[in-house]
C-alpha cells in the first residue's frame, strides 16, 4: 500500500514538472545567486552581458566550467548564415588572461575571429557567418593564479539593426 502511494505521488510530481509552461529568457535568469564566490562572480558578469545585449537574445545555452592554466575548452555550436552573433567569455578574479577564438569545425587551423589581446578577463567576438554549419568556440585560460579558474561563455544573436556596442 505504501509503495503504491509513493509511486502515485512520484508520478504526480513528475507530471507537474513535465507540464510547466516554457520559461522566457528573463524568467530563466530570475536569480538564485550561487553561494560559491566564483560562480556568483560569473553570475553577475553574465547578467551584465545580457543587459548589454538587449534587445538581442541568447542563441545557445551558456557554458560555465573550469580550466587549468594553459588549458583550452572547445565548444561546438551551430550558427546560421547571415545572423550576427556576439560571443562573451568571462572569468573569475583568479584569472588574469582569458582568450577566445572562433573557427569552422571543418577547418580548425583558420581562425575566423579571435580576441587574444592578452590581459583580458572578458574577451568579446562579433561574427556573422556566411555559411550555416558547425563552428567551434575555443576558450583558452592563458593565465590563472588558482589551480583552476571558472569561466563562462555566452552566445547572443541580434538583428543587424540592433548590433551591440563594442
């Protein structure tokens, strides 16, 4: 009897979660600021990027992860021809230099856009692909004083009329 009741209750809770109305972008970021200091820093930086990009919108799920000094993360993304994209990478205060580059997945040796200026904790790329397909955003932790540093990557799209300020 107790097992049956528990199963029915679990199914009802699962059904409630499955049939929630979709969240819009603003609801998705109504915030629970993380307790971890590093994640809280990224949270605030990412929120500032969203504000900077209005009326643009996130085109891909944001990435938050950690890298060792000198390590690189490659994130494959689909981009549509003719759409302007803006990529924001951010890192925490232990990071002293974060780099960002974009290549086509079928030609990794030819960078299409890069911000590797040195000393930047927040590289930004603007790119409008001429060909739809798979691309690779590479985040490089060039300098970090901690064993690992947190970083984030956000990808936004805007209409050509509403391109963000640099």
